[in-house]
C-alpha cells in the first residue's frame, strides 16, 4: 500500500485538534460509567465492564466529537450541556475538551460498537477467540453472559443519550432514532445477517451493501449525530452522514486487509477469518480492498472539503484516521 497519509508522519506536530486528549477523556468517561460494581450483577457486570473498557481506537466516538467541534456555534450543544469542566480540563487549553454530557454521547456510540464486537465474536457468528489483544468476551465469561452483556451495553447506550443534557431534546431524539435504526434490521444486525448468508449461498447481497450496513452505518450516524447535537442544518447533517459512511467503508476495507495480511500480534484479534471460513474473499480481498480504501478515502476528502467550517476538526480527524490506517498497514507489509 502506498503512503495513505501524506503528511501523516508529522501528525503530532501538525495536529489541529487535541485528538489524544479527546480519546483519553472518552476512555476515562467509559471507566467512570462502568467503574462501580452493581449490587448483584456479578459476572454480568464484569463482562459488561470488560468490553466497555477494553482498549480500542474510539474512532466512532472521536468522529462524533469532531463533527460537534466543527459545527458547534456556541449556542446549541454548548449552552445545553453547560460546558462544565471536563475530565482533562486542567491539562488543556480552554475549548480543547468536552463536557461530560457530550462525552456521554460519544461513549454511547462506543458502547454500541463494543456490543457489536461481543456478538460478532460469538461461536455462532465469527467464532473468534481474541479481540483487542485479549480473549473475546465469551471466552472469559461464557456465551450466555456475553450475550447478556451485549444487550446490557446497548441498553446503557440508549439510556446515556436520553439522560444527557447535550443539544436540544429534539436533536437527542433524532440521534436515538438514527442509532436505533443503525443497530437493527437496516443496520448492524442486517449487515451481519447478510454476511452470514454470504457464507452459505452465492445469491447474497453485494459486498458494498454488507459493508455499509455492518460497519458504515455506525460511523455515519456518529457523524450525523454530532451535527444534530451541534445544531447543524439538515443538509449538513445529511452530508455528515455521507462522510461517516465513506469513512466506515474505507475502514471496513482496511479491516479486510488486516484480516488477510495482518498478524494477530499487530491486530490484537484473530486474522484469516475470511479464508478460514472458506470465503472467496481470502484470495481476492487484498487487491480489491486496497482499491476500495483509496476510493473511499478520496470520497472522505471531498466530503471534508464540503463540510469544512474553518474549525479544523473534521480535517484533524481525517488526518488521525489516515495515520492510524497507514501505521497498521505498514505493520502488515513489514
Ligand atoms: C445488535 C449491536 C448489534 C450487533 C449485531 C454482530 C453484529 C450484529 C454486527 C457485527 C458488526 C461488526 C463487529 C462489524 C465489524 C466492524 C469492525 C471493522 C470492527 C473493528 O473496529 P475497530 O478496529 O475496533 O474500530 P476497536 O477495537 O479499535 O474499537
């Protein structure tokens, strides 16, 4: 793979937004939200906490924050959330961090993602044993508890949005509605079903549609949700959705490359899943995925140019994403 990142090697110096601060804030908030054992919850609680707080890139949550930062006009999300000091505020310039009400929205997206990873790894799905560098949830806690933990994470996610004071009530309602659709029969669940079908029949949905539902839609709704909460207009929210979809498609293609050419040591998860499952993707996936990454990242650049409101947030996010992809792909190649 050629250099995806352009100036990525100078990323830290040129970083226009404090993305590592945001990521740390998300991690800390996830810890706070899942840090105290619930009376009587026992292994189920441990299982929820195990996946909610496992180390991840937090790309979907960061996209939501970047969209908010790009579009916030200081009179919508900010006013409603009160902009109380957030977790890292002592070590950051004013405006670098987000209040808890907004971090909760970012965490909600991450919790849905965490649930999807639990379900994805189950024996009846991808039957994977390693995730994020540690044993998959069902390996540690057993299949029944893992399923219940996934359901609990989903439930926690929607509760967090309902209880957050960020944005207007209407914006939060629309975000919840979009997320619920992104999880269900038009989103993650549908994409997973189509992916499972594809393994047993040739008459299946096109791969692009599967990727869009399985991976693209959650990125899309994260970006759109950021726009909604920040009070962006309808057209911009639609554009943000499109941006997120392109990011998700690029990312899924990248994930396919990791699966075909990466190692467990670098990815922290089982690789070769597609080949092991007798999937034709194993042999053709590399060439196709590399073209797809390039094309989707081109669409991402176009969308970011359209959406640029001078706050450098979406541009900074994209640069972070490209740097992350490039870093992993270099590890794959070398
Ligand atoms: C009801 C939530 C729910 C899901 C049921 C199992 C399922 C349907 C969908 C699977 C969706 C899925 C896991 C798609 C793969 C997406 C993907 C590329 C995951 C890896 O994401 P990273 O690399 O993970 O961002 P980290 O560990 O960094 O968070």
